C-alpha cells in the first residue's frame, strides 16, 4: 500500500533540525492525519523530549530500518528525525534497499525536509542530495535559529539560485529567545504549550504566531501532497 515517509535531515549540526521536525509533527496532527514518529538520534534521542509517541531507532541498523519502512501503510504519515550528519548515508542506505526505486514507481511517497545552514556552502549540499534522491520531493528549509540572516544567500549568483528555488523553500523565522528557552526546558509540543493557560500569555501568543507562520510555509510548498 502507498504510504508517506517524511525525512527531516541535515548534513551539518546546529541548524535546528529537531525544531523543524517538531513544527512538522504539530502541523500533521492539526490536519487530522495518523502519524508514526521515529527519533533516529540514537541512543539518546532529542525529539522524544518533545514527542512522547516517538520511537528511538538506530537508522544504521537493518532491523530498525525494517521497523520503520515495513510499517509504512496508506493513510499514515511516517516522520523520521535523522541525526545530524547522517542525511547522505541514510539516502545511500535507502537506495541500496531499493526504497528510492519504490518511490519512483509510485509504491511509496517520500519527502525530504532538508534543513540548511546559513553559509553559501549549503548550496553544495543541495546539489549533492538532489543527485541522490530522484523521485523524492525535496523541500529546503532556511531555519533562522539565531540572528543569522543567510546573508551570503541573498547576493549575486547564489541569490538568483535561491530565488528560483522559492517554490520549494520553507522559511522558518526566529522564535523569540525567551520563548525558545522555555520550550527547551519544558519539553512537549508547541501546541500543548500554546494551550497551557498556566504559561505566560505573552509567550504563548508569540509561540502561536510563530508556529502559524511556519504552518503557512508548509501549506505554501504543499509539504503533505
């Protein structure tokens, strides 16, 4: 049966990949979709602090790969938060298992949310990943986790390249630092924080505004279709 797998990955650490995965989980649940969540940051996952139903796996382990991909079914979305630096090796493993061939033949739908760093070197990452994943929907994510404005990306030839990729580029704005720190300490989902009336009304409002802006970006690039 045809099912959907969404990989959230990056070739570098420190780009806020798990934060993007958390916004995606809230987004999918808001649409009423059934979801399976896997935290591949083995052995001590980070996503499990924010998604209680997440299962920690070792994506390099064949048995864990079977646990994930043999369970892909129709009407259910599988989300995998990949460890930093393991995007390319994971793509290679999927290719060796002929899963990318399944995607190309329509036996499975797959989306890659590729979270990029703020330097121009990320352009090479984009090209490298795209060459490996023909048939997979490739969505780029500029995650403004700090004051970085991706300056290098907005000028000269690189700026022209980025402009052409606008229809597959998700922009995640910076979340207010105090709200981000509160979420990190508290754990749980963004939506549960927003609903928790014992928390600061100001912070809940800021998180809600920020989350809604990210969801609009997911809508714009049709991340689930």
